[in-house]
């Protein structure tokens, strides 16, 4: 599956995407796997309340299932203006 990072998430991780082979059943489990990779991932995911997630381009919660998912994207909350 493709994992995309936007805005400061991308800046902390250091690149815009990863292709991962995961056994994670939910987005939260995927976050745990990614956080265990390196400190830069752990720092990017240290405060989940400051992140939003989209699963196959649909806003989702961190408990969203990953079965059959092709893309997960992480980004900060959007603001209007």
C-alpha cells in the first residue's frame, strides 16, 4: 500500500511517500508500525490529535480498517480562510 505524507508530516519524515507491506489491520496499527521504524517517524506520529488521515482518498478515523486499502494519507488538520 502507498502511504502519503503532507505538509509538516512530510517534512519530519523527510520524503513524501512510502510503499509498505503491512500486516496492520487498522490505521492505528499502521501508525504503530511506522513509528517503530525510526525516530523521525515516531516524532511525526507522536501526537495523533494533530493529524488527520484519509484512506483511499476518504477522510477516516485511526480505527479505520485497512483490508483492501491501496492508499493511506497523513496530513495536519485543514483550515479555511
